C-alpha cells in the first residue's frame, strides 16, 4: 500500500484508530468513488468494527493515481447518493 508522507506523519498520528486494512479495503471495494476538483479521488467504505462499536463511513482520499493514500477519516456527512 502506497502512502504519502502526510498520511504517515500526520493522519495516523492524529487518528490512531484508523486501520491500514480499512484504507486498503476502501480502495479495492469502495461504496462509492468520486473525483475532487484537484484530481484526487475520494473512496468511501462502511466500517462496522470501529473502536466505539458504532457503524461509520470511512473516507479515504488518494492521489490522482487512485492508489496512493493521502488522507483518511470518518465521514459524518456521507450520503449514499451523489452529492
């Protein structure tokens, strides 16, 4: 799994509950993928085994290559349809 320096040094430090396996799954089998204006891609995945045991939606942002992970966080504003 390829990652950016930002992901390794900032994201995982600020959000230690984020699992690398979740991020990999979001890229390989996402609920939805959407391009951002800057060319990066958003991938969403439903997570049921969260630390607080509540189902959550994980958003993983990759670079424009679609495989290098740049950011990941639980998305409180996700809606199943197109935004």
